[in-house]
C-alpha cells in the first residue's frame, strides 16, 4: 500500500470511528431505572406518571414543553439540562418539569 493510500485508509477508519462514537452518544437514551432518573421520578411516557404521588401533574406536561428541554419541539427524543449525555423522550416527564415560557 503506498503512503497516500495508507493515509486515506487511516483517515476513513478514524472518521468512521468518530462518527460511530458521536452516533452512540446521540442514541444514549435515559433509562427510567437510572439513579438520577429515579430520583426525579422520570418516565418516558407522561401518561405513566403516578397521579397519587404527583397530583398536580397532567398529561399535557411533556418534556418537549419543559423549560429544560434543549432540542427542537418536534424531536422525538432530546437533550435535557438535567440529564447530560442522555436523551429523554419528548413525551416524557419528571418531577422537575417546568412550563416553557
Ligand atoms: Fe423532561 Fe423537563 Fe424533566 Fe428534563 S426536566 S426530564 S425536559 S420534564
């Protein structure tokens, strides 16, 4: 293999690895059993919130309508200021929910 071909192949492998790593991070979804998620009673579906425990909750309260949601309103999953490195469901909810203004 000549030098320029070798350099090209190394570049392709390095780029592919970087893309895979980025994709993996983007796909990391917050698990409801994650200790921080449990601490904030996070659920991936707002309809599953315990109404007895959270009487002020209603099903219109969604992650994508929360002040801490950091992605587009139309994204099905997105970033939350409280769960760095993980994605939460647009239809999710946690006890820190605050209406976006
Ligand atoms: Fe969803 Fe808001 Fe809780 Fe983040 S803080 S998980 S966006 S409800």
